[in-house]
C-alpha cells in the first residue's frame, strides 16, 4: 500500500509539472536564428591556436553560419568524452555550477531529446525564463545541438547552439570541447551588451564543464 501511494505521488507530481505549462501560449515565432540542422561544421584552428589549445588555453573565435556570426569556445578537459557528456546533460545541477542559472526543470524526455526550462538572472539582461529543446547524443555521436522549444513562450527572442566533444588527439583519456551559444533578446540592447552576455556564457562554460568533468 505504501509503495502504491508513493507511485501515485510521483505520478501526481510529474503530471502537475507537465500541466503547469499546458495552458501557456506558444512562442511568438518558430525561430529567428538559423538552427543547426545535423552536424555543425568543425571549427578550423590555426597552427598558433592549436599550440595554445594543447597548452591548456581556451580559444575564443567566431564562426559564420549562413551569414550569421557565431561565437565559439574550444578548450581541453582532462576527462573522457563520456564523462564530459554526463556533465553537460546533468541539468539538475546547473544552478549549483553556473552563476547565472537559478533553477532548471526537465519537463519532457524523448529518445535523444531533453526539454528543459531555465530560470536565470544576468547582470546585463536581468531575469529571464526560457524553454529549450536539446538534441543530445544517446550513442557515440560527438555533437549535440539545441533550439528554443517554440511550443512555450520564452523571455529570449531566440537561442541556438551546440556542443562538440571529441577525444584528445594525443590522449584518449582527455577531450577537446567546442561550445557555441547564440541568442537574441526581445528587449533592444546595444550590440556590445549582447556580445558581453554571449562572451560570459562561453567563459563560464570553459570553467564549469572542465571543473565538474575533471572531478568525476
């Protein structure tokens, strides 16, 4: 009887969590940024950047995706790719790891897809909530992408991005990680403010992913 009550309680909690979004309107559009469809292009590094990377330095640069400039960070982690992915997909711990993220909730799971609500507060953009659909690997695939979940209203106008995690070329126990995050805000802000927010996200990722993966 106790086990049955426990199961019913869990079911009730899950159903309440799902239904809390049920009556919300959809996002204003289905995407204003070009999403990553399939595998993102590999970032090409110069010989100088390769040497800096192998010395443990993070590389920050831009990619052009269909005329859109995308900022990327490439860095080394002393952990296997599977361990790095276990950190990236551990959304429940993001609030403890990432300064701007205050709360997260995985509200739906499908094969290879995780739907997550984020509540955040950034010193440049203030408080915001958004819903994201993550296409993350469930096998040995090296990359994963995300877009907003346009079935729900987000405070961000749009956000797209990807992770790529590959074995270190000289050490299978280590990984090379590429992270790209692009966003558009609904409120009008100077371009340099938006660049600061994106740069902050990239810099944070080089720290929290590395720290958590290497501690596992």
